[in-house]
């Protein structure tokens, strides 16, 4: 399993002591020493590869199934010998303005932490490096790893929400610009943006309930002194959820404003078309009347009839043009 195991190390009193590929022996050694625990990191293991891990660590079959299949909602499951937490790390691609999500499963038990990663958007490497420079946190054992991973995931939520807010402000400025932008392009961008926010919400929303449970007593492997830290993570997650809700509401408002602008522009176009049609109708009507083939019609033998009719047409056209111009129809 060399390609699957990204890291496997024993931490004693908050300090990394050794890296090992034999996690079974390392787990036994960590349990024999009361101040040690094993942190095993895996990336997209197959069922056969993960069977070796689950048998050694005593992981629950239902949690193992979820960890292998992925595509899970963020959740917390409490089993007899372990906790199982599903997180959805989120990344942001500034080049394409898209939100990417992955999945991170964390097993916490007696003297061990097992992390299973699916996808690329994951803060695990940075979290492990940061924790190894903070032995005072790692000294608290596997729960400290769960807290640090959760905190890093939620901090990324807040950062991505800030990036989306900047994109939303740019889109808002374009929608309310004087020319209104490209109607079809803006509508497509708003819809695509709402899809990104929906993907973001699927990661942030369901995680609130597990964070609340970790703050309350009665959850195994979470000592009392660790609950305030999860409360802090929960507060940050609430901020992220509020940001997501705000983004979604603003997008709905921007879409409604854009559609209203489209309607207004269509009405303006119809008024202009109607005004030009009225201008064209007057000379057409007069010419049509004098084009009728009746023998007895007024002014037919009048020498000034033709220029007078033309002057009447021009006068009416000029009056209508001034009227429509004054009312903003032209």
C-alpha cells in the first residue's frame, strides 16, 4: 500500500517520533504507551487495501463502506470503538471561478487517527505540518487532530466565501452597468454562479449538526477540555453558512433585477418600434387615400394639391417626431 499510505507516524507527547509502514505494530506500540497515538493518512484506498486497515483498527463496517464509496454528506457517526466524521474540503479555482469539493473521512479511536482522502482539495498536509510545530496541541491526542482538521476545513470555507463575494460584486457591477452587459451571457453566468454556491452549500450546511454534537458532552473520545475548541469551529462554520446564505439571496436578487432590466429594455424597444411605425403610418395613410381610383376626389385638379399634401405629411411627421422624442420613445 505504499501509494495509498500518504503518511503513517507515531506521536509521543505531542512530538513525531517515527514514520513506519507497519501500522499494525505501530498501533500496538502506541497503545502500549499511554502518551502516544498513531496517525495514518490514506488516499483513495481500494476495498482490499482498506480491509487491512479496518481489521487492525477495528473500524465499524458501515463507516468503512462510507469511507470507500465516498459521495457522503458531512456527518458524525458514533460507534462503540471509534468516531467517524465526514468532512467536505472546498477549494476555489480563480482561473475558472469554480468551486471544487473533495471528501475527507476521519476515524478517531483509542490511540489512533485514520484519515481517508478522496479528491485533491484537502488541507491534510498543511495541517499535519502545522501540528508538528505545535506539540502543545498534539499532546491532547487524536481529538486534537480532529479539531485541527475540522478547523482548517472551515477556515477554507470562509476564504472561499470571500473569493465568491468578490466575484459576486463584479457580476453585480456588470448587471447594473449603464449598458446592462450581454443579456444572454449574464443570465448564464448568474445561473452558473448559483450552481457553484449550491455546491458550496452542500459542504457547509450539513456540517453544522456534527459540530454542535462535538460541543456537547457524551461524545466518546472528546474530552471536556476539547469541547470549547469545537465550539469555536462551530462559530466559524456559522459565519461561513451565513455567507453562503447571503450569496444565494444576493444572486436571486441580482437575477430578478436582471430580468426586470431585460423587461424594461424590451418595453423601450417596443415603444421605439411603435413610434417608428406611427411615423410611417401617417404618410402611408394619406398616400393610400389619394391613391384610390375614384373620379371625383377633392383637390385632384388643384395645382397646389401635390405640394400641399407633401407639406401636410412633413408637418404631421415632424409633430409626431417631437412628441415621441419628448416622451422618450425615440
